[in-house]
C-alpha cells in the first residue's frame, strides 16, 4: 500500500546453532501504533535490532523497504539519520549526566568555536520535555528520576532526532500503572502528530487498548497480522497465536494441602538505608505455611521489596528489628549466606541486577547459590556434577538454549527468569520469596512459572509471591496480605479477596494520613 512506511520482507537471522528469525514479514502503515507480541525468545527484539542496524545489513537475509526506499543500515547511526529510533527495554541513559546532556548526547548543541551552548541545549531540552509531559529542570541528573520519567527522557531524546518511526521495546515493563497510562497517552499524541510507533509488549491489555494493528511472532516466524478494530481481535486470539494453543485458564488449577507453619515474621521494622528516622517497613507481621502460597500486594513504594530483601539476610535497610521464626523456633539471619543456610531463597524483581551474572554462562548462574553442594572433599568444584545440575534444570524448566554453556545475557527475559528460579531451587529452600516473578515475560512463560509454584507447594514448600498484578495475586495465592506505607493493612483468604477490596486495603493508609 502507498501508506506503508515500512516493509520487512522475508527476514531470516541466524546465530550459531540457532535460527532466531525465519522468513519474517512485517508491514507497518504510516501514523499507526503497530504492536508486536510473542513469547519470550520468539524473535521480536531481534527483528527490531535488524531494522535499526544493531544487526547490520549483510548479517541477515531478506530486505527492508523504508519510506519507499530499499534500506541498508550498517549501524544505529544509519537508521537514526532517516528517522528510525529504538528505545530498548534497558534504558540507555547516563545516570550522572543531566536530562539535557542525555537528550543531546552525541548530538550536542554547539556554539562559537565548537563549544557546547548550554543555554541553547537547556532551552531546547525544556521544549522537548514539555512535549512529552516531563515537568523537571533540564539540569536535573538522571539518577534523580524514577523509571517512568527516564522513559520520557528517552522519548524526548528520540524527538530531538526528528523521529518518524519510534520503536519501543517493552516500554511499560518496569512502570507502575500511573506511569504506564501516561506513556500510552503520550503514544497517542505522537500518533496524532504523524509519528509511527512500533511497540513490543507482553501486556495484552495495553495492546488491546492502544494498538491499531498487531503482528504476532512465534518461534521466529510471522503467525499473522491483525487489524485491532475488527470484532474478532481478542486477547484469546492473541494468546492462541502466541503460544500455539488455547489457555482456557491462565492460572493452572491447584488443590491446596496446607500444613504447619514454616516461616513467621513478627513486628519487623526496617529503617531507610540513607534517610535517618524514616521507616520503610513498619512493624510488619505475617506467616506462611507448608504447601501455601501467600501473596503480598501493595502499590509502588509500599515496602514490599524492602520487606523481602530485609528478611533475606538483611540485604536492605538499617536498624532492622523484629523476630523471624522458622518451624516455630526463633532464627537469627544477618547475611545472605545465613538466609540460604536457613532454607530461605529470594528471587529479586530485578533479575539482571540482583539475580544473574550476565557476563557468565547459564551453568555458572544456576549453580552459583549452591556451590557448596558441588564441592569435593578437597574443596574443588566438581565440574561434571555442575554441568549435570545445569542440564537437569534446563530440561525440567524448559530453558530455551542450545547449551548451558551459552552466555545468560543472550537469553530472552522469560528464559533468564527460569535460570534465576533454577539457581534458587538448587539450594532446596523451605521458603521461596518471589518478587514480581513474571514481570516482563509472556503469558506462556507465566503459565509455566505458575505451574512450577504449584509443584513447589505440592512438595511441601512455602511460597511468598509479591506482585503488582492483582489478577496474578488472586490467581495463584491462598491468602493475601496488603501493604501500604510499610504497614500491613489487611489479610484476606483469596476466596474473600477481590481486586476492589484489595485496592481499598492497599490505599487505606493513604486515606488515613490525608
């Protein structure tokens, strides 16, 4: 069609031992929001890296037609020159530079004698920030901003390059609901201004809300492209295309067999690590039993992660008080190694920062928390046993990789999450704390993780799930605690819990303090 801004024809991309893309076709019309969805490892990000020149022309088969011209991009600079800008899931901002410096990094506003004209840079940055709805001083350092505002800085940076086709890779994966809504509203504004957006997302609700067209990719192949204005464009159809089957129930059934108490937290209080006198966890008490999944729900900043990290070997906060009981007996846990020895494991919400060593292979990551289990009598690591353990978990959890010796940083988000889970399962914990266990992964991988949780509690383990997604909390948990401003505001059996009454409890403390 004459209105097509982009056509990617028969794109095939090979890596050693893997065909990441095979004969993929993508057509995008000018001025639309085009969503791309698929399971982790389906090839979505690889396709966009081909388009933007991260994988240069000649490293793939097929052709790209952009704005009616054959495109042969050898680098990101080549694609940006013609108005294609990609914003990766991992934001590429320098934390110690200002907003203005980041916006114009590599594209500096120069004055006489080639020196940077800071007045011009800050003024132009302010105009761009106004366009994206970012109310900050252009001289503010990036590390003073939350993730939502940093995302807006990335979009302002794209606008400074006169973007015509904006690619956003999982733009709302790390955002709270308010920041997500603001970003989606901004994408609508960009569409009205004639800017075309390609959005990679696992959040099917957002796709249904904002996308004009959606292309589904599965196992490196194009499945179909859907006009989202048609009545048969449903979430169920997207899921069926993504996973190749119907997911009639997104949460696998489980018949609870709840046993005795495994872990009890009493009167737990945690001070902010740098702000004296501020409590981030305020006299919290909760418990979890064998065979039970306990949910912890709360808004951003409620203290959920701070609670989990402080319990896991006091790895967050200061002036921590309270008592932990394991199987009814008081325990003192002052380090991560002591937490592991006590049978407690914690899967962080930030797998790339706290869960994985991205510079090493899958084998080393899986075995890292339980290395003592692999030591010989002479203190050496049994390499053969290490390889066997990694292979066993690769098979059991369905980690998609040609080899456990592959670098873990090359895996998709869902497969990285499975490696993190394998790492902690290898320690054979009695209590597993899962902090946002399905963030940034697709519905198929989510189902696999929910199934794994069911298997753990069926084997008598106790599981605590922290999640921002209330349907997830209601779908996998037996009881739910609500947190607000660091305090427990309620506890409900899941049979009595709804999204509405949970939200009421999650905001209760705010109402009290007004």
